[in-house]
C-alpha cells in the first residue's frame, strides 16, 4: 500500500493540482502517491488553462485530471495533508479532526522538514515517519509571520504568475520529499 500525500487548495484548479504533478515528478521511485482536492471545488472541472501549461511544460500528462471537492475520507486516508493556506488547513481539520496531527500548510511543513533531523527508518510508513520527525522539530522553530504560511493564489494572473507559483511550490516541496526519502 502506498503512502498518501494530499494537496489542498480552494478550487483544485491551480495550486493543488500543480503541487500534485510536481510532487509526482519528485516522488519518482518512492512508495508515495500524491493527490489533490479543493475545499470549495466543483467535482469534475478542468484545471485552469495556465496551470495546465505549467504542468505540461514540466512533462506531466494532465489530460485525465478533473477537480474534486475535499471530503472527510480524503483527509482520513492521507498520511500527510499539505494545504495552500492557513484557512484551508483550518477547513481540513474542521472536516476531519483526526487529521489535525498530519495537516500543515505547505510552507509550514517545508520549514519543519528543513529543521528536522533525518527521519530514519522506523518500520512505519516513510511519510508518517517524516511527519513525526517534522513534528519533533516544531519546538526548534520560531513562529512564522501570519502570512508566511500562505501560498499566493495566481488565479486572475498571467502565465508568468502561474510559473512563479509553481516554482514556489517546488521550492517548498523539495525539503518535504527530501525528509520523506530519509525514511524510505
């Protein structure tokens, strides 16, 4: 059974699907599956055209992608939930309180992953082991400024804005998956 990382944004049209496809590329070779959903998504819609351009330019096949509305079972099935904003993190934990200990904003978890000691192998799943290592690192970090945990939404922006958002997502995902790789 694969570990699951769930990316969550508002509509599941831009940030979370870009994160899903970036993660799939970076996870190659690890027993981890990346998925995405949106707190206010309409099931079955297509990705934003600019997000499609960004994902396709990185080699992703997005033809089968359709948005999906976040449901409690998505949260309970995920080993790690990474949200675009603090508001979405709150929505996730309200929808599935049991997911609280493994739900973070992407930026928050990236900071924790950088500060964490290598996760090592524990016999548990690599993602759960990485989450435990990141949680242990929490006490070594100063609190972030209120807006530092939110990933800017490129909706309404240019293709360049979507590329910048994807670059920011990738910068944040890299330390997360580096930590997971130490536990695999």
